[in-house]
């Protein structure tokens, strides 16, 4: 992917384990570059695994970022074929359990990476696609030390996911959690400020409709009145997918706010 000049040579992507070995991940980094460097934690979507965004990690490494791509809870090496998983549990309750666990994991990962001497603790950015975008936003709202967030198809109203996903509806317990953690509720959305936020979404998304990202953007907007450029919403002629224009815009945003000069 040649989205912009690549000033660094990327080292070989390697497998790592976080949180005392419980979270398998990939780590991509620039080769022979002294830190501390910015770090992008990129979370994959529902039903995928840490390798799904490996090419994004390699591009980010060439741009001077350490990139960490974790397996989501119940995915990749963490999938348990003996119990409920994304292949056999077709309910919004289960999806919400995944969202809850992955958002918690991203907070744990960010906290652990702050102690890595190669990483600048003030330039840890969360990002992801779909499930990864949803959970990156949730974790950033909760943790004021996270530097910013870039979410592709990640703006969603959790309370209205029943109809979107075509699954069995949530029970009262999960519905309450979804309401309390609604990223588009103004009380939650304003917690993102003043950090840089980039929301990218396809206008024709048939899985997580674009209205969720628009709602989040509008809810957060008042908190960005003094620095409106830090809150960005980009819409595309796309469905529920990652496109090259999205990636190009995300790279530009990363370099503008967190990039390391060549």
C-alpha cells in the first residue's frame, strides 16, 4: 500500500503476548529507530483475528509507529471451540459480551504499553474496524491517558444493535450495560475531548449504519468548540468495509497529530 512516502524500514512483524501472556498480539515496528515512538493499537473486527490488519501494521511501522494488533477476546488464538463463540452464538447478548471484554482489554493493553521504554506513553493511539472501532472509542472515553482514537465503522449506538445485527435481542442486563456505555450519549462522548478523534464510515454501511458515527460526532462536538479540527468525521461511498481512501485519510491524520519526523 503506497499511501504516502515511507521514511522508515519496517522490522519483521513478530508475535508477542500481553497481560501476563493472556492476550496474543502482533507487533510491528520501525527497524533500528530509537524511541520513544508513537504507538498505534489496532483492533480487528468481529469474526477476524490479529492477522487481519497486519498490512496496516506494516505501513504504520514504515511511518515511524510501533503497532500492536491484539487478538480480540474470543477470537484468533483466544477462540474456545468448546463454548460460545462468534461462530455459534448468534445473539446480541454474546456480541455485547465481546464488546465489553475487548474494551476492557484495550484499556489493559494501553496501560501496559505505557511502561514500554520504546513507546511514548503520551502518544498511544487506539484504532480499529467495526468491533475494533467500537471498542477503541469506548476505551478512549474511559481512559483519559489514551492519546487519541481512529475508528473505521466504529460509531454505533450499542442500545440499537439488535436490529442492526439481525441477532436475538439483548436481555435486560445487557441492555442496561449498552445504555450506560452508549458512546453517543453526550455525557460519554465529551470525555473524548480534547484528544484527536477521527471517525471514518461508509455512507451505505449495512451492518453498523453511518448514523451512529454522525450521532457520536454531534454529541462530542460541543466539547471541541475551542479546537474543532481535532474532531473529524469522514464519510465515504462505501459499505461495511475498509477502503483505500479511508486508509489514506487515516495515515494523514496519524502523521499530522502523532507522527515522528523522518
